[in-house]
C-alpha cells in the first residue's frame, strides 16, 4: 500500500494536531506543515519554535512547507530545513486565498509564469542535499496556466509535484477535475500526487489507480479515513475513539498555549469539518459555534457526543 500524506491546513494541522492525531489514528505516513513565511534571515524566529523542531514533531515523516515569492527566502528556508535533518521541503504554489494570491504568492505564482520560473531556476541552482517538491493547482485564473510550467517541472531538480486540480479562483467550489489531472500525467516526467475531494474510500479507489494521494479536507472531516483506505482494523468503538482524540487535542492545545482560551478558535476550525460525520451536523455546529470560554467549550463537546451519533 502506498504512503498516504496529509495536506497542510493553516491553523489546524500544526505540530500539536499532528502529534495527537498520530497517537489516535493510523494510516498517514507523511505530514506537511502549514506554511512558513517571513524567513528574512538565517535561523529566523519562525524557525526556532516547536512547529518545525524535530524534537517536538513525534510523527515519522514531516515535510516543512514555505510560502514565498523570492528565491533568496526559499533557499534560506531549504538550508535551514537541511541543517535540522529534514530531507524534503515543499513550496506552496496552491494557496487560493486572495490575501495571499494577490501578493503573487501561493497560487498567485501560477499567474506569473515568467517570474516564477526564473525563481524556481535560481532555487534549484543553489540547493542540494534536500528534495524540493511543489504543491500547486491548475492555475489561479485559468486551468491551463499549469502548462507554462511543464518544461520547468520536467527539467529542474524538482522531486515531486502535488496537484490540486482546481483553479485558485474556485477556492473549494465546484469539483476537483480528475480528467484535467490525468491529462498532465503523460507530459510531466516527475512523480505526481493527486490532492482534492477524497472524502471516502470509493473516491480514493477511483483516483488512486492514476497517482498517489494526498488527503486533505476528507481526513479533517473523518479522521478514520486513512485507516479505512489502508484496511487497518481497530476494534475500539469509533465514537469513543473520536471523543478521546478531541479531548486529547484540546488538552494538548491548552497546554501548548499556556491555558489561553484562544485555542477555542483552532478547535472550532476543525469542528467545521468534523461536524459532518455526525448524524445532525448543524446541531453539532450550533453547539460548538457559540462558545467563547473554555468551560463552555468543554460542556458543548460532551453534549455533542452524548446527543449525536456518527454516520460512519
């Protein structure tokens, strides 16, 4: 069975989430960090925290990701990752949010191929001893923008291209296009990975015959998905397991944040996905959405698990 990876989600899949997930669920062999940015100097502050430190990342394989539009910053990041013992880093060319893309970062890089390819050339000339992968979409404005990058992907020292087959302007609306992904397979000579709309085993089986899979929103919604795909058996009650995961994640976040109630925000972000594996998702969301204090959150979670069943 191939290695399944988990896509990065800003504010959700940080080091705390990754470590707690690994303790409760199996099936994911590779985790990508939410993007780093602002790497203005060697050993920048953002690279001195637990998020990237191998000492705190308890999962087997972690790939740090950078959001940048300058070769100098990407090279600096690559060298720092290499010095920390990482053997791969990833460039985010897929973030669709306008506040990112409008600054020619993330998916916005795909709308400026000349500048971006020059940047990729410079990066590849100045890094060694660490694999360089890219996560992108079909384009930002149009779904054929990726074709301007094919020659660069083929000739540069890029280890892997992860493609989410939507355009940036779609955000997550509409459907990810398997057909447009398949059209790229014969013309890109680097390993391709598919990412997008894998919410169940049936969709995984449909897509995985063409490429390895990076899971995303499907796993945030259903933390059991990788186990289901990999046919990993666990006799413990799923509702009990999910409850244990949610409580442990909350406690770990609380400890990590020094008891700050701000962690409720990141828990709510996860619940926006996870509510959909309960039989009454809107009732679940109403309970969680309205809380602002730690005791309210704890009470709401217990009510969710007491009053609702999983649809798995």
